[in-house]
């Protein structure tokens, strides 16, 4: 192989690497959750579709306890694979939904619930059903939430 062919091969390899890096899913799929930090807690519900029993159960609980959801500063994400995803009832792009699934390492065709605290840390990650009452109980046990409740009383 001549130097010329070697440089050509190296150039092709470099071009392929550049294209791969430009389209690497981890680089392009990144839902920024920092705007929620210190303002909101995030309840992220993953399911294959809106007909999944676990999804229907938690969604029904959320709809009947909206005041409790709002009082705890929860933003609810519904991340679905075969139906449109939402954030507090507003459409969520497919790339943002995929980014959330990737960020929290939730495999496809599974259901899960993630609770992210106001500090941005994951407080709960479950693949088995969790009731909204359990989520509220966990939130209410957190020091930041206790301070919020005290401030509301005063």
C-alpha cells in the first residue's frame, strides 16, 4: 500500500468517525431537566402504550388527586412507545421521550415509574406498580417537602 492510499483510507476512516459522532444518539438525544431543578419534582411514567394496566392505574390516580399533585409541585411525564408522550398534558417530542428512556435506562416494552426530587436526584425507580399514595408518602417524608408544608401553614 502506498502512502497515498494509506492517507486516503485514513481520511475515509476519519470522515466516518466524524459522521458517527455527529449522529451518535447519546449526543443528539438529551432532554434537559435542569429547568425543573429546585422548582419541581418530576414523576416520569414509562409504559409501552396508554392501554397498559399499570399506566392506566397510575393515570387514574393522578387524575383524581390533581390537587395533591399540584401541591407537591409535581410535573408528570407520560413516556409511551406506541402512543404520544406528554408532559403535564402537553405533547412531548419523540426525541425527548426517547432521551428520557435512555437517560433513566428504561428498556423498551417495559413499564416503570421514576420520581426525581427538586434537587435533580432520583428518589424512586420502580418497575413494579407503585400507588400514587406511596409516591406522596415518600415525597412528604423528604426534608424539603416538610419545610414546604411548614411554610404553607405559616
